[in-house]
């Protein structure tokens, strides 16, 4: 693990004598003695505690590719093990072994770790910073997490890479035809080329072309859900609005679960750089912002379950709303917050769906940027998300065709309009739409036709990558029969959602059903901005408290 000198102290801090005394009060058990070479924590061990070394030393190793282990660090007295996985109760990405003289260490299971982080501000700051920096280092080095073996750039590899990247999970991609260790494993397992890719999990389990859900289960990203538990709040959607609700609600002592069918961040999570978000004068990527909020929510004890899709909403009959999940389980909660956001629309163009994942993308992350580096691409859309994607992608490609139906000034922040105007390799097709796409639907996109809506003139573009950021439809098909919606399908809240004489009693973010709230992009009349979504996510918590008091 490559570590700069100025980061080492933050990644591997040493607690002072007074901090050690304070930390002892939060331990989940008595000090334990480990003999030299004795296993303290193993790869893939679930719910592994964090250990605070009191005496001796503890050697930590990570995977380095398929067949090797690399010593990461040796902890001594006053230092603690762990990274973000331990906050979430996920399987360990590292192996810990007692050093040459053995060690004595104190354990901290998940609940006691969170109590330490919250109960001691100075130690909590050290622990959270160290955990985040350690996870970043593991991501940068790749091989500590899962290993994907296949053809780089293929639809399946790209899909899995995108999921793991947005989930903040370390991974390494090996070319099945060019990398010796990857090629040898494929041969040993007897896997043919059309069965690729395969995923090797830290536990050693091997999956053949897994779905995102299967990958998440193997890696421990999806937590166990106790269906007997009744939550105070169930949040559907882990974008900015949903994460804000989870942080504020959990920090105020409510029992919170967050469900999302993809990964944390929502549409905002795919933004390369958000520059008009309060408090970040140099800008921040959507993924970084979502990652910080995710860690905050874990710190306060929120459960975050993904990728899990909510299939059906069942209104309260026994006092609790119920959410039926795609795996057959259900979650019960006293209140439910709909923060499921909106989906980009698919243009009404023949065969366009057949190129999704093999040339057409709805996200512009580092994974997609690498695939189209130095090439000619198109991007369709005129909102802020489209503008941020243009600013991110244009410096990395040969030429970018921006296709928009309306003048950018009508739909995009001025700073983005100005920036795009300064990019020499961006050609703007104003008042235009995509009329057709072409290519081998079994492999990849090869071109598109742009039509001018005013003149009917058409132009052929040769390209293998196109990004779609057009329109938005509410992502709430699973409950449309239960709540009042506007003409576009967005969920109505507040007095306008009332069904009778209770209009004055309806909370501003409450839907037409009691104890069911809607926030963020899915809500009718909301401002489609990250800061606005976060504000609604915080505001709804006060209304949840009022609803819980009224129902008590």
C-alpha cells in the first residue's frame, strides 16, 4: 500500500495515554492475548471487530492479485485495526496476524465501535479519518477486494466495474487473454470465453458472470436484514435526499434502514464534479459527496442495504407500512420516506435499448471515461448533469458532440454554459435530437444520426460511445396506485395531497397517505438540485418525529 509521508500519521494514528484510557470504556470485551502468528482476523470474516493493540504488535496483510499477499502495516501499542468495512459489518478485506512477540488487544464490535466514535469526539475523528483513508488506499491498489477476469471494456465487465466503483469497493480487472495469472485461473476452472467474466471474492469464492445482486451478496455489500425488526424510518433511495434523511434521523436516535436498487449517490453520484454545492469552493464529485454521507450514516448506526429493489408498497394495516423486496423479504417501518429520485428517459429511437452497456450509457464515471478516451463521442441533454458530464469528458476525448433540443442557457447553470463554450473540441447541435443509431446489436454501437428539428436536416456521426442525460421520469412505479401524483407522475405532498378535511394538518413533505413522505427529485414541485434534495432530506426528519409522536 503506497502511502505518502504526510498521510501515514492520519492513516495509522497512535492514541495518546489519555485517549487509551477513554477508549477502554467502550470496548466490547476484555483484553485478549494472541500468540505469535495467531490469526486475529481473516479475509472475508464477517462482523470482524476492530482491535486496539495494547501490547506487542499485529501484522496486517492484503491480497495482491490472485495468488499473493502483501504486508500493509504492522500495528503497535495505541493503534487500531479496521477500515470502512468494520463500520458496516461487512466481511474483512484484510488479514490480521499477531506479530513476532504476540499481542494483547481490545475488541470493538460494530455497536461498541460506533459508541466510541460518537461518544469520544477526538477519538472518533481519528478513527473515521483513518478508516476512510485506508479504504481509499485499498481502492487505489485494487487487488485487496474482488478481482474481475474477462475482457476489459466488455459490457459485463463495465457493468460490474461501474457497480463496484460507485459502491466504493476495491477491485482489480485482469485481462483473461493477456494477464498470465488470470489466464491460468480461467484455464484451471475450465471456463470458456463466452462464460466470462468471472469474479473472485476475498473469501475465495468464484462467481461466473454475476449480476450486481449476486456480486454484492458474495462481497458482503448486501447486509442481512432482520425482518422481525420494525424500523422507525425506512428510506427508499440512497441519493443525496435519502442519505441526508438517514444521517439526520440516525443521529437523533431513530432506527433507520436505507434501501437502494443500485448504489449510493443516485444520479448525483455519477456527476464528475459539482461546483455550486455550498461549502466546496473547488467542487466535489458526486461519488465523493455520496461516499462521505454514506460513512456518516454508518457512523450513526443507519443500516444501508443495496442493491435491493423495492417491488411493492403495502400500506399500514397493523400500524406499520411494509415494503416488499425483490428477494422475497419484506421490511416494516412506522414511517417511510420515498427518496427514489428520477430516471433519465430513453429516447424513442429504434434499437437504442440494445446498445445500453455496449456503447450507450446513462452515467459518466471514470469507468466510462477510460473506455472512450481519445475517441469521438456524443452526449445528449441540456441540464446540469449533462453539463457536468461534458466538462468532465471533453478533455479526455477527441471530439464531443453535444445534442440539445433547447438553448443551454434555458436549462443549465451559467457557469457550465460558459465552461462548455471554452472547450475547443465540443460541437453543440442546438435544436436537435438523435434520430437513429446503428451498429451490431450483438457487440457495440458504431454510429448515430442527428436530426435538426427546425429544418429536418440529418447528419451522420461515426462514434462508439453515446451518453444520455435527457429528461427525467419519477422512479416510483412500485407505489403509484397508493399516492396522489401530478400529470408527470411525480408524487404530490403537503396540503395538495390531502384527500379531505385534513389539508391543514398535512405536513409539507407528507404524501396522500399518513406516515409516507416524499423528498427530492421524486417529489412534485421539488427543485432538481443536490443542495435542495439534501435540504428536504433534513427537513423531513422533524416531520417524521411529529408523525411518530402522533402515532404513539
